[in-house]
């Protein structure tokens, strides 16, 4: 997916206009439109400000990298999870694994 589509999709998900994103990021509405249409590529500074406004990582915004699938809230949770005691982490991982297994089973049976 191209960067412009990612920006537009994230903005639409938040029900923001291009003006809303421009106000929250400090990047002009005209440039937001150009990025979304693929007429321009944001500078690193502009991309960072847009990512911060949309509350996603730069990896997520550009659709590349190890964290490209995670928003900032998910990344923060993962970081905090790693700080827990080993026993508490094990319990949470077991719970997560159970939910994932159950979701996969439901999906397999509905197909």
C-alpha cells in the first residue's frame, strides 16, 4: 500500500478531514492532499508529525519495518508487557495464546 493511501485510510478511520490532520500535525492541508494523491512524498519531519498526529509509528505510516502493523498504543502495551515479572508475562501470553487459538478455530469452522 502506498504512503498516501495509508495516510488517507488512517485519517478516514478517525473521521478527520484533511484540514483536521493539517491542524493536528502542523503540515499544510495542501501538502496532506498531495501526499494522499501521491503527488508528493513527505519529508521525514512531515512524516513524523503526521505519524504523531495519527498516533502510529513511522514504520506503520510507511508500511515497512518490523512494527509496520502496530499502532503506537499496541507498541506501548508490548513495551510495558516486557517490563512485567516473568510469571505475569507467562500468564498473559497463555491468555493471548488461548484467544488466538479460539479465534483460529472459529474461523476454520466457519469456512
